[in-house]
C-alpha cells in the first residue's frame, strides 16, 4: 500500500500543485488549508508524512508540529516543513522541535519529492528498530529472510534466545534485565564483526529472541564466538554471591523457592547446504527446531542442522 501524505498550506494553489504531483508519484494525498484542519485530519486518519507550511494564519506551523508530536497517535509521523522564512534560526527551530527536514519556498517539485522519499525511508527504518537494542525489528528481519532464502544462494539462519532469563528478570528487575538484553545484542553484533562476513545481518525479534543471517561457511565460528563472549560477560550482571553459587532464587506464587541457573544462550542454525528451503518460514522453523535442541543442553550452546533432505 502506498504511503499517505498530508499536505498543509493556506495557499490552495500550492496544495493543489503539490497534491497533483504526489498523486502522479503514487502517493495517497490528503490536504488541509489551516493548522487546526491539519490536526483534525491527522488525528482522524494518521498519515505517514506531513508536509507542513510554517506560516499558517490561524496557528503557527511550529505549534502544529508540537501538537502532532505530543499526541500518541501522531508522535511517530514524519514531518517536513515548508517555509518561506529566510532566517536560518527559523529553520533550526523547526528541526530542533523534531521536524525531519524542511524545504524553502519557492521549491522545485522534483527536489521536494526526492527529499520526501528520503525522509520516508529513514522514518520506516527507524520505526522498525528495536528501541532497546537499536537492531532491526520484525519487518526488516522478514525482508532479509525472504531476500536471502529466496535467492537460492548459500545461507545460514540462526535463531537464538536466552535460557533462565525470566527468573533473572523476576529476581533483579526489568532494568537489569534490559541491560542483559543489550549485552546479548552487542555480543551478537561483535561476533558478526569478528567473523568478517560483510553480509551478516543481526535482528532483534523482541524480548530475548534474536535472528542472524549469514554465509553458512562462518555460521559455526559465529555461534562459537557468541557463546564464548556471552559466557565471559554474563556473570558481571549478577550480584557477587549469586555469581559464586551459580544460581538465583525466585519465589513463586505459592511462596515456594526455586533455584535457577545462570542465564545462558542457546542458538539453532539452519542452512541450505544439504537441503533446499522453499520459503523463509521453512528456514526459520528449522532454525527454531535446532534452538530447542540446544536449549535441552545445560549452559550456553548451539546446534547446527546437518540433515540432508
């Protein structure tokens, strides 16, 4: 589905000119000729991007920008300013308030469209980044899996998650738990760097689940590097007495105490070296299956699917 653009300008001729050109480019376009009209329109049908004139007669465009950004419905909408104000301070004020870009009037429609496309690309990429780890999220993961598996070229898919993490979270609280997630993400990224595969992709599914996609020739080295680095660093997140005894105690709803081992990391690997994957879902399912085999082992480990089919 094409992106929805809201064009806001008190000059109907500019609105019509921009609207006609954007529709030719394939965008869905809504329009407003006042600041309040822009807010009403945006809150009813949230756009992907707002082209916002700064010099609105009823409400300053920067005030419209502020209201769009404080509303949960429109807080993540991309905003480009259209401004006839010549002073750099005016343009800087808009950018500092959170606008993504600006174009000065009079503008070239080709430049406007090009800058819009760049803002939309950045906005889309930012929306799909994990706010905790800054790794690509599910949309980008799905795209990468579809592209790499669909190419038919050699590929390895790694599905990884933490063991005993819920107990850690319950014992120490979510803030320390978030630090473990960040540490895990950094471990995966560092392993990707050390294995020197420029095609290696690391994504964060959510929670303590991660996906990596890479050349199958380096998959085992990647997993070994991850396991070694993870085990070298995980004890730093424990209180000394818990690290020394090798477990934490968590009280369940019945008031009973349970001992949980140190958090470990399990990785499952699927490759198309000995079998063919028809879809990215099939590759992901095999990687998840191998991860479950790894989780059956004590401590951090990985399992690679070497079956032929």
